[in-house]
């Protein structure tokens, strides 16, 4: 990571070893993470959608570009969430205000990241077990039917992060009460919770209904990124070329 430099990747600086512990030293974010920002907007404005969506294209595009850079080097992030996206002020910006378009998002939290292995198909990073945070993981990673491509799963997480930015809270919040009355063990409760969340993600109508309040172009991006099928999910190249991302002007997410 010290060799991989990109404006949207948190810069690793050095490693400090102390007795039986090791500390990774990296850049300090003066703003905080993306989830703190979206949650702050939620509590201040008492609504679940940012109004207006200042800089949202800029932020999500930066996230996508940073992820594409990792993928080009054969690295899958594996745990892309708003908590793992740190925000920095862009000192080169012509805008002097504290608006979103002055912020530069940087990917962090590489705890479960994985490099392309010698046995992996070219351009794929195969995981043999589920990795990531439940609300942002692709449904195929939760099914436990064998290995899955972490690179394709990463862009599902981009869609989940975008949805979190719009809602001001974690997406796919399972409403099943835990612990279940008829289940005694923590493991069985966790399995039930995971299965319920997976069903929500695989329900195409549920995703469409959640995204229906947004404008046509934003709705298209969300539903393609959150496609439960990895074979038809939007790719990195498609994402960065979509009309919604490439447009300079900003859209109001409440208008269709």
C-alpha cells in the first residue's frame, strides 16, 4: 500500500512495532468518515435525504476511481462502507466554502483486502469465505455456496454506500427482532439475521421500491449497482461512464 499512490486511497506512511504489537501509521482525516457526515446531515436537518445533494457526484465518483485503481493492481477492498471512506479538504479547490465538493474521499480500512492469487482467474480476486460488513456485502458473498469474486462484490458495496449517503443511515437494516424467542444460541440468531438481510438484497422489487423516490438517472445507477446477480451487475467502467456520474450539474434526488 505504501507503493500504491492515488488521490482517493488513504496513504500508508510507516509501520511501528512495539513489543508484541504493530501500529500502522497513515494520514489523519480532519473531517472524519463519510458515515459521520451523512448522519450529521440526517440529525441536523431531520430528514433521510440530503437536500441539496451538493458534491454527491464528486464524492461517489472519487470512491469509484479509487476502487478502480485498486482493481487495476489486482487488489480487492472487501469491506467498502461509509465508515471506511475518510474525507479530506481539497486544498486545490477554487471553492472556499466548507461544501461537499471541496472534500476528497479516500478509501481506508484494508483489514480484509486481498490480492489476486496465482490460482485466481485473470482479473478476478476470489474469496473462499464471506468478508465485509453485513449491510454492505454483496448477496453472493452471504450465500456460502463457495467462492465469489471480490472485485465484482466491491461495486455492490459502492451502490450500498451511495444508498447510505442518500438515506443518512445504513441500508438493508433487517427488522427481525433479535434475539429470537425460540433460539438460544448467538450463532443461530446471527445466522437468522444474515439470512433475512440476504433475502432483502436478493428481492429485486424491494431494491426498486427503495430507489423509486430518486430521479431516473440516479435510480438507474443504484439498481444496476445493487443488482443481486454478479453477472449483470454494473461494472467499474460502466459506473464511471453513466450519465448521472458524468453530468456536471447536480440532480435533486427527490425529482424523477
